[in-house]
C-alpha cells in the first residue's frame, strides 16, 4: 500500500448550492419572486402566509410550497382553501428543506401562472439557515411569546435574513418581551434589516408588509 | 441537528475524490469549519462511523480544523475575533459589523492508500 494526500478544497454543501442555483434560474425565468419563510414551530408561519394571501389576492397569484417533517397536509389544505396552489413536501423527518427537495416541489408547481412563491420551511431556527434553497428572499417570522433573546441564541438564522417579521404583537401587553433588547440583538447580527411588526390575529401591520412585497414583485417583473 | 445530511455530503465528496485517484482506502479526512457554522464535530463523527461502514472510507479518521470568526467594524475599522455570542465592536461599540471569516465549511484534503502497481 502507498499512502498519499489528495487536495480536495470543496465546499461540503456544494451539491446543495449547485441545485439552489438551478432553482433560482428556474424562478427567474418564470418571473416569480420567491421567499424562503423560516421560523420556530408555532411562530405563525402559516397564519402569516394566509394573511399575505388575503392582503394580496387577487393582485398577486401566490403559490405555496409547504415543508413538513410529517406527512400531514394541514398547512397545504389551508392554502388551497384560500384559493391558491399548494405543494406539500415531506422531509421524511429531516429538520430542514434543502435545494433538492425544493427542486422537486417546483416541478409540481404551476410556476408560469404565479407572481409569488412562498416556501414554508420546517419549523426550526438552526438547520434551515445552513441550506440554501435558491429563493430570492430569506424571511424569518419571529414571535413575541418566543422571547426577546432569540437573536442571541440563534445568530446564524438572523445573519442571513432579508426581512424580519415580528408576529403576535397583540401579545406584547401580556408577556415579558423587551423590544429594544431584541432589536439590539438583531442589529448586531444584521444591521438595518427590513422589519415588519405584525399581528396575524388582528391584521395589524400586514398592510405595510403587503405593500412592500407588492413593490418587490413589481420590481421583479421589470 | 442537520449533521446527518451534512455527513452524507462529506461521504459523497470523499468517495468521489477517492475514486478519481484510484484509492483502495481512505484513511483520513481533513475538514475546515468556521466558528460560525453550526456544526457539532462529535455528531458528524457519530453519523460518519455508521454511514461509512460499507465503503472504502470505513474507519477513516475525521480531523476538524476550527477557524475563528473574524469581524470588521465598518465604523472604526477595527478587526476583532468573536469568541462567544454576538457582541458589538469592542473598540467603538458599533453594531455595523462585517464577517471576514468564520462561515467556512469545506473539505480540505483526504489521505488515501493505493494498491501497489503490479
């Protein structure tokens, strides 16, 4: 036997990133603005999607890819009931979506009829941050009851964000949540990130977000 | 938490480079991981021992080279190393920071054994 060192220098997630690039060009060709929507479980991702559909239909045609660890169609059913196409992806227990899973989802989605695609990632603040999907915008739905320390505890996900949604603002009077401590943490990781405080229950703040998104979608068409 | 998927990618890359170099066995794998990559070494090793079983990578030792996170303050120009959690610039207190390094996650090299040419 002869031993030898072989130089590799290859990004570990290179295969994933290459598929992410393919997903991006597929979305660009179709002129569909796409969102990777991330959050912890229970932060209100699905409620936020439904509020977004309510605010923007019929001006925008919105498709949703639902990532779930279990083969349940609870979220997808809600989107379909709201009159928009939904595709369910089961990760088979995996804690995140990856680019290959989204590629499969895109193949089932009628992209040419859409203006906007929302990909609801698996509820998790750690793993989704590491896997690029090829979507245009990384958005996190944080929520008041999770606590104000989350940017400090999950820095990677906050670093990569394009937009931060702070949901459940209607609960601010009832739970201890220091908004300036929270925002200070966000500022350290992602200075100046576009932020929308909303309440999906009362609808407060949704309009400002929807206006911003509509504008982004129109830019995409140019 | 996503170490299984990550370890599968490690195995795929190692096997591909081993095949390209006609390796009979892979003995060592050198990984470089930045401090900001949320990867747990022990967890990768755990999955590695399981998924490499039936391959020429079986028994290969994983070496983890951890790189520190270096940040640049965009306000005062100071460079500093991040040890634990997110902190503002130690010099001027600004939060306008740019990551210089710490997000690396790549395979640097592998060590292989070849059958002697008869």
